[in-house]
């Protein structure tokens, strides 16, 4: 059965309204992204049934949990969902094993094969099963909370800024496990965040919310590369590409290949053939009409200008480029755009000053 998601909610409050109509993929991670107060958490809570949305509709595949037209509303405790909040909220008197097993009590179907051992291994907490929550780090507690949610055998996992309460070290500790969930779980994950780097690292699909409305919804790069949304990402405007480790060079560089060509990064430990997710910020891309003959910038690819638009920074423009089908953004000054006569259809060279490896 398809797990494709339909979500239509309207919630009116005194000082805020949520009005969304979404069709989301039934696999992978969908990020709900926006500034504080944009409606991300309200939308997530409506999906969970914690917020009543008169006239709303929510369904996963053929399973409908809310449909105003027929008067149907399945309460939260009867929905086959897992939910993870900013705070792990573990039971202090139970061990890690006991906390995880608690999730099994509300399983609407057969728990995942392997039960606690397999879920614990997936999240790297097998060695912690007999400890109490007070003996765990913040990142470990959050992984226990995720394990508890998964043992409930959910059809969907809802995560409300699960890293927001963690310091940078703990975030970096838990992110690889979220990526592992992404690779190995068949269920969809709805992930609320206001952190662009988290979204770039984890998401497949991106929903951009502003003042309770959907500004954009689509595949991650399709939304990130839109130049009509610069205010949403501000200085973080940029794209995500997937590149394959092609070779480890003798001068401590690793050569990566992607659809648009070749890029070099500092030497990586991954084996040849490994696929890495990379972030390229618009601020780290410069443009030239001819291939530069003498430049310290190694990464230079052929591109064609798709479009350009002003940014919120006075005197700057955002240029959308096509690199053999891969979108790329460059933020340059208006003066440079005029001097180079940047216009749609212009063929040029894009110099990439920095590539951030995300995974």
C-alpha cells in the first residue's frame, strides 16, 4: 500500500491562521521549514491529531485519520504514528530498555522484526539498554526517544525539532543516526526544523512555510534553487548535490564526480564509489565568461544562466544556473552582473570556492 500523504488543514486563532493543502511523498524525509511562528509545529500537531482543524483532511495511503466531510476524526492514541519532540521525555524510573519497550504497548500492528535489539542497533544504543535516563547524554536520550517511537510500528514518524535542545557536539553525534533512519526505514518522516543545514543534510522533500501558508513545496533542490525565495534562506541560499567519490589524489584532495562535472574537496575517508551529499552556498560561487587561466579556485564548471533576481541585500543579485541539468546558485553584485551582461541563456563558467560535505 502506498504511504503517500495528503494533508489539508485550516486553523484560525486570534493572531494566527494555518492554511495548508499538501501532497507529500510516502517515503523519505519531508522537512517543514520556516522561521519561528511560521506554522511548522502547528501543522505537525494537526497531523498527529493534537490540534483539531475543522474541515481538515489527513490520510496516509488509503488510511484516513481525519475527514471533515464524513465526520471522521481518529484520536491521536489510535493513530499508527510515532512522535519525537525537542525534549526526549523519558521515564526516569525505567531503564533504556524499559523506555523503548513502552512504545510497543501502543503498537497498532506487529512491532518491527527484531524488536528492541534491532531498533537499538539501528540507533547505536545497544550498549545503553540497562542504563537509566539520568546516565545518558542529551543525544543518547533523544535516540532512545526515537527508538521508543519506532517500536510502536508507526506508519509515519513525526519529529518536532528533535535537535533544537542539543548543543553542536550532540547534534553532530545524532545526525548520522538520523541519516541511517533515512536510508533504512520505509516509513515517511515529517521533520520540523528552522535550521537550513539540518534540512540540507536530511531532507528529500521541502515544505517552506511562512505566516501559516505554504510558500513552496517540492523536491529539496527544486525548492532550494528557486530565486524567488531568497528571503526564506537569507545568507544560506544554495543548493545540495549528490556526488560520487571518484579518486583520492596524491596531494590530499578527493575528486568527486556529479552530473555537472568534477569538484575537489579536502581528502575524505570514504571509499571510492561512495555517494556524498554536498552543499554549495550561492555566496561561494563566482562567475566568469571565459575559463580562468590562473586562479586558486580548483572547482570550475560550465553553466548556462537560467534566470536572475534581486536579493534582500542591496546591490546584489541571485543568479540561477543550469549545470548539465543540475541547478546551481550564485550571489554576485549587481555591478558584476551588468559588467558581465548576465542574462538568461548566457553560457559561462561557475567557480565554486567552497563545498560543504553534509554526509
